[in-house]
């Protein structure tokens, strides 16, 4: 069988976005909306997910499922990537901190929508690969570093928005401290068997308020001693 070409991949990507739309409609009661922001859906349509998975899994890249990427990590299900991005609502004039770069797929979606993205990855091999791929794809507004994401990136704080792609029992205090008043943080919270996707909004006085959405399952947020 001959390999898929760009036309085939574009069709599969469109199908992925259509499946996301169906999934959103089915989960509308839990997430409070029946469709996602058109900007988010357009970004999902543009970013070539097949380049952000191991080569042997590229044929499965546009299925609505997580895929293994090594080091006991996965690339998130496209529906979850789209939903978390929509909930974060990154804007062109904003700076976003991402915790958990992986191979860079979520970061690529964020760079389509935000003014500047800083991303922290604990696995050095992932960080280097992701930065090289994002540079190759022509995303100038992304910077990645290796480190403990729970500590944030103090040199570039405060951030308008923060997205965490790993779960913890509670929002790390350093991340709350580095979120601007009026900012928003999206991450999964809870023990492994009871994680829920959450949105934390910080009011203008700096007080955080968290709301819980759908059940999810993410790997744990790794910290470095």
C-alpha cells in the first residue's frame, strides 16, 4: 500500500474536526456549550497532528484518541486538546504558559491563537524535539525550556493564561502566583481515579475560583526535587 499524501491527511484532519464537533455536542450539558470557538476549530484544522506523534503511529494521528509518545506519556485526545484550548480562550495579545510540552502538539495549537507561548517540559528529549519541530513548522512565538512545570517560569511571569497538561491534587501555588489578576488557568485536578478538568479564574483582587467540568484521565504532574 502506498503512503498517505498531504491530500489524504487533510481529509483525515477535517474528519477529526467534525468528530470533535460531534463530541462537543454530546457533552454540551457537562461543558456548558454545544460548540467550540471557531478560532479553536480552525487551529485544530491547521495543525498537522501526524507530525507530533511517533512515525509509526502517524496513520492513527487523526483518530479521536490519545496516543503513546514514549516515557509513559501520551498525546491527548483531539477533543480534549480542543476543549482545553477553548476553555483557556487564548487571545492574540496574550502570553500563555503551558506546563507539559510533550512533543509539542498542544503548544502548536496555542501558538496559532496566542501572542506568545512559553512551554515547560520535564523530559529533556521531548523539549528538544518539540522546539525543533515547531521551529521547522514556522512558529516564531513559542519558547520551550526543560524544567519542573509546577514551579512555573518566574522570569516571564505574570501570564495571562496558564494551561497544564498533567494532573495534580490541587493547583500548584507557584502557578497561581504567576497568573495575572483577571487571568485563567485550565488543568485536570484530583486523584488518578477521580480527575476532573477544571477552570480556575483569578479575579482582579487576585482571588482564585475553580469550577469542575468533565471527568478526564491524565498522567501526573512530575516535580523535580
